[in-house]
C-alpha cells in the first residue's frame, strides 16, 4: 500500500507538509443528498492510507454536524492529519433557512470555541474565514484570527473566496497559509489576480469543487438528475439550457481520458493538480467523496501528467461554460474583483 501513497506539499511558507490532494468532507453530512455513515467512515480511513492528510470541513456544514461526524476519526489519528474548518456563515436571526455572513470579533471567538468543542480537539490546524463580510474591515477579522494563533487555539490562517487585493491586505496583518476557492476546468476566474498574489506571497491554493461538483465526472447531466434536497439544484450552470450546453463541453475531457485509460474525473483532477507547475505554487485540491473507491480513483489522478497537446485541448472549456458558479455571486471573489 506504501507505493500508492500520494506526494506531499506544504501549506504556506511555514505550515505542515500534507498530501498533495486533500479530502472535502462536506458531503458526508450536508448538501449532496443522503449519505451512508459507515461508507463515509471507510472513506476517511482509506484516504489516510493513501496519504491524504488534509481534511476540510466547516461549522456551516449541517450546522456543526459535519464537525461532530468527523471528530472520532480526527481523535483516532490526531498526529497523522491536518484539520481545516471555517467560520463566517451564520444563521439568519429571523429565518433559520437563510445564511448571513459575519466576520466580527465576538462571532469569530464564539465560532472557534464551538468548533473546538464539536471536533473535541485542543487546537485547529487551519482555520478559514469562509466568506468575506465587506462591512467588517479585513484587518480587524484577520487581527482576531491572529490573536487566536497567539492563544494557541489555531495554528494557521486560511481565507476562502477572497480577491487578490484582499489576500494581500490580510497577509500584511498575519501570514496566510492557504486560500480556498473554486478552481476547475469549469471555473478559472481566480487565475487572473488571486493566483498571482498567492504565488508572490507564498500562499498555498486549496481548490474546492475541482470536479465541478461532480458534473465534470459525468455522474449527472442536469439538476433534475439529483435528489430534491441536493444543493446543486440551486446552481445556475446545472439547470435548464445551461446544463445542456455544459454537458457538451465534456467531450474534450473524454478524448483525453480515453488516451490515458482514465476516468473523466481523473483528467479533471490531473488538470487542477498540474496548475501547480503551470503557475508555480503549491496546489492542494480537496475533491469531496463518500466512497472509498472514489478516493482511490481521485488520488491516482495525482500521478497522471497531461501533455502540452492535451492541455491545449482542455484550455478553451472554461470560457465556454454557461451559468455562474452561484445564483448570487456577491459572496464569491469573482463578484468583487
């Protein structure tokens, strides 16, 4: 099993070495329809065997239920893995079905204590600001996060869906280890400003949804294929005419996959992994899955190297995608660049 372990990369300039591919754990208890707890636990164990050591969750995933679910696994392997969780998405005081963004100091302190309790750990390895509240100065938010480092409650700081300018502002207050944003063959907006800023500052990129929330694997072709409670039904690019147009964009991926004897998902992941050499910075994508077989498939993609001709074939895809990443893009970095 040793020969199948993935390579490693560093989180930020002074952070830990982690597997070059992490695991997004949200779907184990939130957003993507029903899940099997036993299968999810087996997925966690198999991922660690394969060298995956960065595990990504958030307090917003199932209102803390995802952190609670992961806690026994984290405790059993505490010295072998890196825990990443997030704050900022709060429940609206007048409507429990709605979320609001909070970056204020009292809320951050409330959140970190709650996450530490749910995770049942003494310190969080990587703590992200999940989304940016533009009404709170970023220097204030990062300043509080830096205080939590000095207090020993968190080790490293992360930001999610920030602009290049916001990353520079935050990094001037306290070193940022990682920036998380959507990055895939379908979503490349961060390449314009966020990626160059991260490279200059020594910040690791952690792409979420590197498989286009499963669309790039061919596992579904339109929102109607998904269960009624699936989060992807709300995303414009997977509905109606957008979905039909975007499904046609998978053909070049199929061509490359056939040449490698690989799956569509493996080619999509290999493309993201290869951004590290293209852009000259560490990249640790966090594809989410709830099946051990998918973890094996995903980690195997770290050993696929695409040729210049294959990269050229895949290059035009993102510019042809129909529909935004979210119905409301104000809270994504692209909506503020």
